[in-house]
C-alpha cells in the first residue's frame, strides 16, 4: 500500500498542481495517508475495527465513507482489497448484532451510551437508528465485489440483506409496527433524543421508510428522510444484483427490487414539493401528511449528494433544481462569509461549513470554474493543519470543530481524485475468481 500511495500522490501532483497550486498535493498526501495510518485496528478474528476520529467507536456509515477513495485501487492492490474485506466483514457482523444501531464497540464492553433508554447491547456504542447506517455496509460489500470479483467477505451478506429488508419494511409503518424506541436521559441537545416517549415524529404510511435520526446523528423532524430513502433505493438494487449474480437467491433479489421500486415511487410522489423560486424540488424530510422540510445537511446522504449515491445523474432536472435550492439561502444551513460559502449542519454551532459538503459540491458540479473554486476553498480553510476538519467558521477558518476527521479527509481525496481523472465507477466483474 505504501507504493501505491507514493505513486498516486505523484500522479495527483502532476495532474492537479499545475493549475491549482502545490498545496493541493501536500494536503492530498496527508489526507490520503490519514485513514490507513490512524483509524484501523486489526482484530484477532481477522476483521478490522475502524474509528472515525476522536471517538473510540466504529460507525457503520463513517467506516464505509472513510474507505471510499481507496476503492479505486483495490483491483490492483491485493493487500488493500484484503483490508477493505476485513472491514466489510466486521460491518456485516455488527448489523446482525443490532440492525437499529449506528455505532459499535471494539469489544462487548458496554462502552458508550449505555444509559440510553433503548434495547442496548454491550457491543453497541450508540443505538440511534438511521437508514444510512444500513445502506453503507451494503455499499461497501457491493463495491468490493464489483471492483474485484471477490466474494469471501459475503458469507453472511444474504442474512444481513434479509434483516435490512425486513426492518425497512416494518419502518414503512412505524406507528403500527415498529419496536424501536429511543430516549436519552438529560440530553445536551433536544436533537439527541426522540419525542413522544421515544417513538419519534409521527408519520403516515406513504411507502417511504422511517428514520429516527439523520446521518448527522441528529433526530429527524418529520420522520421520513428523503435522501436516506434515496440511498436505500440504490442499495436495495445492489442487493438485488448480488442476490442474482452471486448468492443464487432470486427471492432475495425479487424482494429487494420490489421494495426499491416502492420507495422510489414514494420519493417521487411524496418527497417533491413546489418552491416559489426554484420550482419542483426534493424536500429533505416529509411526514406523509403534507408537511415538508426544505433544507439540506452536510452529512451524506444529503440532497446534494444524490448523484454520488447513484440515485440520479448530475444533469437530472429535478436534481438540478434541488441542488440550486440547497446551495442558496433557501437552505437555512447554507452559509456565506469571508472564507467562502457552503453547507453546514445543525449538528455544529454557528455559521460553520463542512468540508464534506464542499467536496460533494465539487463532485456534483458540472462547471469547471465551480469545481476549481471549491478546491481552492478547501485548501484555504484547513488552518495550516493540511487535514480536513469536521467544520469551520465561514468567517474564520482557524475556528473549527474536530482537529481531524477521517470522513472529511476521505471526501477531500475523492474530490481531488475526480479532478485528476483517477476516480473510477464500480462495474461488476462477477466472472473473476473469488479469493
């Protein structure tokens, strides 16, 4: 892996630095090395435990996102592919411990939020149910197969996929059928707990699937998170593909496809609202009664990230209108200041912009000037650390949250690889011999 890192940094420097400056190569080198050198612990069972930053827990979401820029090279680096496979296996095992949990401990020691009023397990660090926590492990398992043809990490994939489909189906009618409850005693913020004695916001069945929390780990306001549902559609189609091509499970493939079609139809029926300036756009959340929340959050899945997730193309008219809305004052979490502009989150204080959202803006931009502007802003706001932070004050980048954040580093690398023409799209190669 050391050689591929050295070669890659050189290629990025050659293709990007001439027009963007030497700082790009230096920041890329730092960020690309960060995840592999600071976040991974090899476990006795052959799996790998990953932290995302300064919290000693493994988030299903973050551990997938952290590996994204390395996936472009797994076909040519067996050691790197082995590392990804070891993370994937651990993720799948965690899902089977508790599919409602979002973050897990390295050992079953009961660390984390053990006092939360919910069905905690000693393996679980936090049990905030989020749709994307189930999407990301499917995405990682699928991407590794699609890029290498290997299947040795998929031993329990069918079991996991069946559990996910069952849970998402139950949560289509949260009011009538869900066993999930969550309350945090004495929360620091109202968004750390659920209303209605832990049941969360009331929803009406629409075909969408309910989520207690957003990918920011903040409670949803209206229950049906639209970008989370769009991500579920994409990953259900990946389940169907693996079911048919690898697992010889046509029933799994059929059930995954049917649920994907139902949720996708519900997004287009209940998730689209009219804005007086932007026209028909996607809401961030809805509840099925006609209420809708027009905003976007920096954390992925977001409305801005829908092409990155594979739900639509960058040129899709509905997406283009939605993108214009969320990158404007229409979005209450879009901020503009002396250091630039971008999307933040209610998860962080004040007028803070997130590098994750900036990288996604760059990845979804169709205009070269916008992409260059985003890269300059990222390279000018790391406050001399040559690493990405969780967020920074849009008027004073020296004021930031989290001195290093592996997910943000990974997204910066993903954007730079795209600019350098080194970012590839996974294409299934099921004819390769499994390792």
